[in-house]
């Protein structure tokens, strides 16, 4: 009788650890402009290859090349650069505020600004984003007041959510920004359901769902893809692959054996991979996918390949699980620097003007922060009335809550 060897599991392990040299050899990148652009009405099975490559527009010389290069004028490009720079300046100030004890918690989107800021330009008023905590650029790029966002972070007297959400879990219906959920992946099924409702009612609005690569391991991700594949609602499903889910490398979520974009193949959903640090590539692919939704051609899944340059949150220390110099070694570069270089190549920007704008935005954010802090912070100032905890739960407050409120106030 043949002796059988003991069985074992494969446990994905990050090839480099703190102190090692960064290694991104596992990321296969096509040259800028090399990936084909199919027609919007293409069938899912005809673009399987696009789930294994990376769509790029900006080359290393700062030029926009290839079929995906969008026709954006200098003013639109400068608006995109400003939105990304403002998002980063906002992030830096709020992280500093957390370190000063003015808020309990904060999460940055450092290095990922191009994804939200560029994608938002493809949407119209009335469309709905179902974001994660790393897409503040969806709000900032459309000019939503920074003061309102800061008040939510500080949970002060002007917080529209009255301190009921964790900091950075914004909710802005009028800006097409659905309430951020701290429970990962729930926004995916919500996006699909909202898009189904839009189609059922004969509306023209589309939805976008956002998720991190780590959260694709949640069952909600797959449930959303089942409904999206069966009913084909007008939804764009975005996966932001920033390589890390807290301290777990993307391989733990399945990225070692197959791309996250390729997961859509089993559901018959068209999918693509995009350079998430290339503003032009993101904008072009976003317009392509949103146009598919508007033409009633069903869902599209997009994997944005990027890198989480900062910690997972203000409670995280990434130096404990990855090399300190890994961010600098990221092969797709910095999204702000790349768009700046492109504008300079076009003759529409200069290093001097960039430095000036940076100073202007830093000052703008600082002034807004001072206004928000006058309305209270975690440390001091006015706070929401504790009695409001009983409000906005039921349309008509039931008797037991009225009694509890009276007891608290008495």
C-alpha cells in the first residue's frame, strides 16, 4: 500500500519584512499606452485580458499616450491637480489634529488621491457613491465644504451626524456620498441594490460601489456580484487594491493566485485593471465604465492598483510589518507628482506655481480648521446636547424613548 504524505495548507506570506529591500516584482505592468481600449458595448468575455494587465496613460516622461488618453484641457487637469493637493493637505492637517488629541481617530488616503478625485469627474448630480473611509476625494473634488467634514471629525456642535459616526465616516446625501459603513463590504450590496432600484423606477442615475482588496474576502462582495450579474443594474464596482488590509498583505485576500479584477469573470461581469496613481487613466476608465451603466449595459468591475503610502489609520504603525522605504519604491509613483509633471510637459504649469498653490492650500485648510475648532473638538468647546441621542432614530419617537429622555434630562 502506497504511503501517503501528510496534507498541509498554503498560507500566503509577504516575501519581504521590515528591514528587507522592497520588492514589487510580482506586479506585471504594461507600458503606458499599450493596453487596448475596447468599445463601450463590448461583451465581458471579449476583455478577459484586461483583468490581467494594467491600463496606463502617463509615461515616465509625463506624456499622455495610447487609446485611453482622455481629451482633458489644461483647466480640467489643473482642477484635478488642485483637488488631489487639497485632499492631501486636508489629510495632513487632520492627522496632526488627531495627534494633538482634537479627535479620537483618523484615516488617510495618502497616495490614493487620484482614484477618488478623478473618478468623481465621471459622475453626474444624482448619482450615488457607496464609499469606504478612503474616498474623501469624492467630496473634496466636487467642492464640498471642508468645514463640514472637519466638524464631523471633531464630533462638535456643528456635526451634522451629531457624533454618531466614527470620524471620517461621512454621510452627505446631497453630494451623492452614501453613509460610510464601518462594517466592511456592506457598501457593495448597498450599491447594487440602489442601482437596481434606480433601474426599477426608470431613473437615469447610476451607482458606484467602493471596496478595498482585503474586503473582497467578505461574503457581501460575492453576494453583490451575484445580484449584479443576474439583474445587470447600472453600477460600477470599484476595488481599490492598495496592497495592504491593515497589516495583511493583499495575497491573504487572494491576490497571490489571481488578480482581483479577474474575480468578475466567474460572474460574467466585464472587468479591468487600472493604474490607480495615474489621474488620466483613472478618469478615462471611469468615464468608460459609467457610460456603460448609463447605456443600460450593466455592471463593470474595476481594480485600481495603488499603494497605501500612510498607515492604515492613526492607530497603526506600518513599520512593524513592511519596510520603511517601501512607499518610495512603489513603481507607479506619486499621483500628484505625475500629474504635475504632465502639466509641466504641456507648458501649463511650473514648479514655482506648484509650490505657490501648495502654500495657498495649506493656508486654506488651516484657516478652515480654526473655524471648525471654534465649534468644538474632542478636548474642548461646545458639544452636541446628549439628549439628541434619542432623535433621528424613529420618525415618531416611541413612548419608551420619550420616557428615557425625560429621565435623563430630569
